[in-house]
C-alpha cells in the first residue's frame, strides 16, 4: 500500500498592511504618498495581473535600501465594461463591473504593503502622515492574517 504525501505551503505574510479610502487616482495617490512619507514610489513596469479573473491592478513600488524596507501601493479595484446582450435584440449594451484584489475589503480603495518597518511607532507615524493628505478619508492598519484572499498580496 503506497501513501500519498501532500505538502502544505503557507506564504509568509510578515508585512504591515494599510488600507486607504480615497477618491484620488492611483498616480495622484503615489505622488502624495511620496511627498508626505518621503518615499519614492514608482509605477512598476507591469500591473498585477489576474488573467483567470481578466483584471489587473496598478502597482507602485519603492525599495528603501537605507532602511531595508520595501513599499508597495496597489489599487483594490479594477473597473471595466462588459458587453451584454440587450433584451431580445441584436443590440449590445455595456455594463460596468468591478473586480477587487481583496474582495472582503470592497470599501478600501488602495493598499500599502510595507515590509521591513521596525515597530508599531513607525507604522503609527506613517498612518498619521497619510491621514494629513487631502482627499484621503481614512487610513488604518489591517492584519493580513484576517483576510481570506491575503495570498493576492504576494507579489
């Protein structure tokens, strides 16, 4: 009798995660975060793509080599239009749909993923500075282990 062995693999979610509610476009969000947090987020050459879901999310990154920290800004929403058949005719109508990077946090517009912060004081200071930005309604820390779709944040 042979045994089948399976290996469970759990991704490492050892990072700080911030949720942001804002109406700012992604490039404006990156600009203001750079200004208020003294970082240098730049648009990553590729979006974060989920081909099976037919959606992608803009990604901005910054590697702070002096502080050994890595910063990522990612949009939570992908808005797209989809053609749907009109009621019994050959005409097509468009329907707007939204896909979410983290579906259980639909009200969050952006996530900041930070690897390498040294303590909670640094995270608190970061949150205070983010909340100073006009057009940001709120920002707060999120525990990635509380998210069902946390593996979407592995990139």
